[in-house]
């Protein structure tokens, strides 16, 4: 098994009456140019048809603070519950898509479905990223970049949720030349 995975909330539905969220851990980045992400959803899930009909969705990163809402949205069906009122999360109408993103999410990714791949128990929705919405509180003014660590993201690891651990090093730190020293 490949773990940990991000525990995300996927927004779906195209009107306030049909807005829903589903917790997904089968998700990730699959291409950088064009930017694409995927989510995998079981066909029997309520959100599956909402995504398939709209051909769009949002991926909303979650935080340690959102852990309870993330878990609850993953074990209850939108057929039976209004997940927004039950979790206290706030739907916001998408900017470039009709599906909602979550106001409390530190980063929301709006996607349009390019392909649906039947994988067996799940279908994979390949989504092209059409917009990214970042909470300004997590933009580092020194670098003008999103500070994921400051958002305290939630990850899923074989049936359990965790926060991220301590910073170890940035990409390439093992081969980086030190200032003033020759390699």
C-alpha cells in the first residue's frame, strides 16, 4: 500500500440544492502541463453521479482543524444528510466551475473532467485544473508561495488520520551546494 495520502473533501453538485461533499483519499497530481489531478470514487456513492453528470469537481485540502468534518463527511451519505449543515463547513459557488468549494479549506482546486477510467471497485475521474483558490492567510509574504505546512494538512494512512510531521529538508537539499564552498 502507498501511504500516507492527502485526505481531501471533494465538492460536487451544480446548484445549492445538489451541493455535496465526499471524503476522498484516492487522489493526487498526475500531470503538471497541463495541470491535472485525479480522484477515484465508487460508482455506488451519491457523489459519483453528481460528478459524472456535471463533469467537474473541486478538490479541497483539509487541515487538522477540519479532521472531524472530514471523517464525518466520509462515513455519511449525501442521500441521507445535509453534510454542509452537519459538518459546519461552508459551500462557496465555484469561480470557474459550478461545483462548490469549501470556504474553510486552505486550498481548493477546481477541475473539469477530461476522462473517466473504470478501474474496478472505483472509477478514476481525471480532472484538468482550471483554477486554484488559496486562503491568503497561508501565502508566505517572503516567497509569495502557498505555505502548506502552515495550513497543517490532514493525511490518511491505512484507516487513520494524521497531521504532517517535522520539516526534514526541501527537494534537492542533499545535493545543494553550500554558499562559499566548492563542490
